[in-house]
């Protein structure tokens, strides 16, 4: 099967710092935590390593290891970091035919500081990622693709999302979307309008929660629902800005906008997948956490690949959970990505 991933490509510089060498502060009235860096102090790191990353590259590597014939539609600068990314794609057998370049912007770079719970703080220069143009997406970009997986789009590139998903759907592909929080909150109406072209939409619980006010405004204010997705007794409820929406109702409303499959991840609480309002839950797979970056990309791309391949939802969720668990066992976003044979064995 053929797949095209669309979105970000970055070079990740990852610094791992011992917990005793950097302070962590957690607010008592919130779950928010902060890493505190002392100005002017040179902090010894346990390691500083450089890897390739970015949503579209992570997803491309994930799908390639699952046996897909993959191409990545990403935008790079003309620099050494671009060469590193192109080499990485080639090493994984991923086509570079859809790689685009800009002469004016640098390839995107992220600097991650991992300490304490290894949930890295990330400094990101989005660079070329934010400059995808209409001309970068040829009419035949998705010809023959079984799956088009659209990851986070940044800055002006987010304005290409409606064209990408419409074009991909017209080409006959299964269209999956795993957007970021900025796209969901700053381009909400355009995103909702485009969901009629999307087969599978996935995000984390906080991202889903951010959609609630606009989703209620778009789909109606009724408080009694004729049909629910799943059981409110076992599903969480999202509250934001005075709005309160059960996850079951969130699923129903997103389905009404187009997608057949809707997934939400919730950290240690596991993940949920709704197929036309039949809801499935998957616990997390325990792991020794070295770095959390890339877990979402692993989960979403694995789930999308399995669903396209006709895998039953419960097994697809297990495969996705195992791949995400494997990724967090490594500091970077790609080393832990498993092959299809490994995932099949895990999920059996």
C-alpha cells in the first residue's frame, strides 16, 4: 500500500539533564510544571544528541516500517540540516520526490531539554515548515495513495490544509489528520469545514478540549442527545470556558462533520477510538520513559496505517499503544518505531 505524509520536518537537538541538576516547579492549583534554568549557569548534560524529527518525517518512518511505500511532502531549506533529513528518508526507503525547498528560510530545528519525567520542553524554530505554498502541492501529489496522513502544519502552511485534504480525498485516499493545537484554535472554522474530506481525525485530550466551545457553536446547544457514542459512565468529560461536554458527545459531533474514525489520547489514561459512534478504549502499555517526544506521532500513524489495512479497531488500538510505548523508551522520536511484524506480535 502507498502512503503520503504531509507536514513538518525538523532536526532535533536533544539535551538530557539529570533531575538533580535542574529544578522543577509544579503549581499546587494546577497540573502545570516548569523546568527552571538559572541565568548564566552552564549546566552539565547527561547527553546531547542530534536526530531527525518532525510530524511528517516521524509518520513516514513509522509507516515505512509498517510496510507502506511512503513519500513525504515536506519543505526544507538549502542547508546541512536539509541534507540530514533527506539522507534519513533515503535510509528508511522513503521517497523524496515530494520534498520541497525554499531559498529564503532555514530548515526547521527543535531544541529539547529532557529532565525529571522526560517530558521534554521544546524550543522550536519552525523555519521552512511554515512556508508550504499552493505550488508545492502538485495536482498528482496523492495519485495512487491509499493513505494520506496530514500532521501538524505551522504558520502559513496551515492555510494549505483545506486543499490538501480535499485533493487527497478526490484522489481516492483514506485521509487522516493529526493537527496541532495552533491549527485547531486559530483555524477552527476552516478545519471544521474540511472535516468532510477526512476519514480519521485524532488529537490528544487537551487539543480536543480546546475545540469544545467552537464545536458546540457549530453543531448546536441541545442538552439532551438522541444518540450517544459510548457510555458516559466510563468516558471522561471535557470542561473549558464554562462548556461541559462528555467525550461521547464530542465523538458524535465530530462524526457529524464527516470523519468515520475519531481518536483521543489521554496520557496515562490511555486512548479512545470511535468508529461511527462505537467507542473502544485502550490502556497505556507500561514503559521505561526516556523521552516522550514522538509518542503522539507513533500512535496516530500506527492507528491510521492499521485502519487502512482493515485491522479491527481493538487490535489497531493495541498496535498503536505498543508503538507509542516503544518510542518513549528512547530519547528520540524514531529509534523505537516498530515493524509491522513486531506490532502484530505485540497485539496478538
